[in-house]
C-alpha cells in the first residue's frame, strides 16, 4: 500500500511565509544580543578611559581625592586605589561578560556616586544618567548570550 500522507511546503518549511515568520521570531533575539553588547561597551568605555588617565597621573590621585573629590568613608589614598582598580577591572569584566551583572552594578554605582556625591559640589553634567541606566539594565538582564557568563552557564548546565 502506498503512503498517501505527504508533507506540504508549509509543513516542511518550504513555504516562504513560514520561513520568514521563523526568521522574524529569531530577529528580536539577535537584536537583543547586539544591543546588550553595545550597552556593555558603552558603559565600560568611559570608566576604562578614566582608569587609564588615573594611571598616567598617579602622583596627583591622592591630592585629587583629598581636595577635589573627597569620598566619604575612604581615605584619599584608599579612594585612589579602589576607584582606579574598579575603573580598570570592572569594564574588562563587563565587556567580556564575565561576572557581568556584578560589573554592571559596580559601574552603575560608580556613576551614581559621581553624580550624587561628587556632582552635587561640582555640577557634573547629566552624562552619568545613561551610565546609571545602562548599569541597572545590565544588572537586571545580565550580559546576554554573547558573554562568558552565558558560556559558563551552558557548560555547567551540560555537565549536570
């Protein structure tokens, strides 16, 4: 007896409309991945640049944190070490997507500190608001699928 069941183009994926709809549903994921990478780099760059500037002018950092930008609860030399270290380590972690939520939270807190603690005296512009928003968004959503965090989570999940 001959097989009378046939698979039509719509069922086999041969129909152009079906293929377009499948592609349409994967498009948001692709754009989310791209947007997440852009947000990670956007947030990381100003802090990375600031950390490098601090390194190139290290002798003036204690003075800066003692007289120009005093931070509560930290001595000037400790503030220089902590902020420089954070400005150099957290952006790298964020761009790589390694401990991405923690790195985003740290940079978001630094942006808030710049604006609310230091900015109140020195009237720094509102460029910190997008940094705070990007930090919060990346903290809440994570670094995305194109990240070391995602690769590690997949590897650990595969071993279970």
